[in-house]
């Protein structure tokens, strides 16, 4: 863990639409706190999907090395991709912090980052950092190969199906999200796939496949309770064919960290993972809550590539 003594200049990237518009409503309060607490900063507001990544790249190009995101998991995902995808500075030289103002705030939950702006900014003044592993995922979208970085959890099968649905119909709060998850469960149809990892192949019709660097997703669910952000390994969990009623009955396990005890849940740790289609339809993919595409999908790991300000 690293601590910085000289107060830095923070480049803020804020998503006004995050948390159902919470950032826009709360920005006057946050700005007042920044000024009261003596922060040196500039701020830019995102205007469209993907804008946060472009802003992060531009900040680093111009010499900025301290970035503060204000938003949720989607904003976090974009800024992280901007940091990791640029070639102007070593990624570990860029200090990245998040003030979580979103619907799920799952990545922040891993580090126990407070959602209260005053508490978060108080912690930020110490500039204590740690280095986290990062995932690279290669996949296909509309028949074309794509690549993305992720810093929390990637989900396939049902998780990818939900991700695609929520892209088409975004949710405004956690209760709405849970309602939509239950509704889409009734629509979901299992797809055949095979997972390759550590020289093994597991083939089945999967309810879900999760690849995690951190533990939490979906607003506090623990599909990868064995994930450690800096151990150099992905945490893999896969759920074989489950009846939809069984999924609902087992819902408490999603939250309490006991999911791996279920007999139809498999788990492993691996540095690389590949998922391929075996059924009539491709297996869908999301990462950090953002829908990406479909199989074939390849996951590779970058050790300690993101410097997180705790």
C-alpha cells in the first residue's frame, strides 16, 4: 500500500445521469465539500456512453495522474478502460479513486468505499493506494471481434442476458433492478457452452458463468465469493442446469457468500479462461454490469495493473 504526502490536483469525471440522476442533484453539495476541505480540482461531466473513457485518456495525455470518478459501476468501468487502454503513461502511475453514486456500487463495496461524500472525501485526503489485477476480455459483437478491460465481475449466460435486456430498458433503482431480474428469469432459456480453464473443459447448459476479480455484483450478490483483487487469479463460478424455482429458492446464497456449497455450482481459480458456444445460440456476455457481446470469449489477466485510491 502506498501513501502520498503532497496534496494532489484531482481531475474529476462525473456522470450526471448516474444513480438515476443522483450525481446531477448532489453535485452542488459535493462541490461545496470539495471547496470546504481544500481540494484542488477540475471537473468534467460526461455527455454520452463511452465519454468517461475518452475524458480519462485525454486527462492522462495532458499529464493528469489523479482521477476521481463520480458515478456508479458503469462510470467506473468506463474510466478504468480509459486508464488501461491509453499508452501515454504506465497505468500504475495513474491514481484512480471513485466516489460511488450509483445503483449497485459493487466495486466500491469490495474496498468498503463509503457512498457518503464527506466520508469519502475525508478518506481521499490520505491518498492511500493499492494495486489491483485487471481482466481483459476478447469477445464478438455483431460478428466483429472486440476487446474490453474489466475490474470487477464478468457474467455470462443469464447474466449476459440480463445485461442485454437492461441496456434496452435501463433501471432507475435497486428495487426496479431486482424486479426486472425476476421477470427476465421467466424469459431466459439455457444455452449450451463449454468452459476451458487450467487444462480442463466443462461442458453443459449453464444457468450462469461468472469470472471475478472482486466479490460483489448485481447490487451486493456474491457469485464469486472466492475472488481476491490482487492474487493474480480469476475466480470462476459456474452454475449447471437449474430449475427456475430452484434459482429463486437459492437466492439467499447469492448474498451470504455460501453459493459454492450448492451441489450444482462449480468453482475454480485460473489465470485465463475461454468460453465457447456448443448449443444453437451464442452465450451472452456482460462485464462490470455493461453488456458487451457473445461467444467465443477469452479472459486473460493483467496483474496489479490498476492503482486504486482507497
